C-alpha cells in the first residue's frame, strides 16, 4: 500500500482519519465540499485536500527525560497518538 502524502505511516493516516470522523459524527462541520454523507469518507476527503492539520504529541519517554532534567517526578500516562491543530 502506498503512503499517503504527509504521513510517516499508513497506520497514522488511519488514526487521523478515524479521529476526524469521530469529530464529524459528534457534530463538527465538514471543512470541504463533498457529495459523501459518510464521516469516514468526508474525513479522507478533508485529509487529501490538506484541511486537517495534525501533530505527533510528545512521547512519554521524551517527557520523562525533560522532567529528569528539571528534577520532577514521573508524569501522567501516554496521551493521544495524534493531536489536531486548528481543525
């Protein structure tokens, strides 16, 4: 399977599309014009149009290393796998 442009893996693409589809199911308005009514397809169309911005949040190990440098204890568990930026 070919990688989607802008993604480091097909798995991450699926995670981003699934999370955006959940937002659409919860009432978020689509940001592209599409003939589809299915949230998964709308999310894919938005990603292909470049309208969905996402980032990889800081990992637990990186957070711990930063806390050790600052002299703090262990932080909370691993957060989200992807975070949206201004959707």
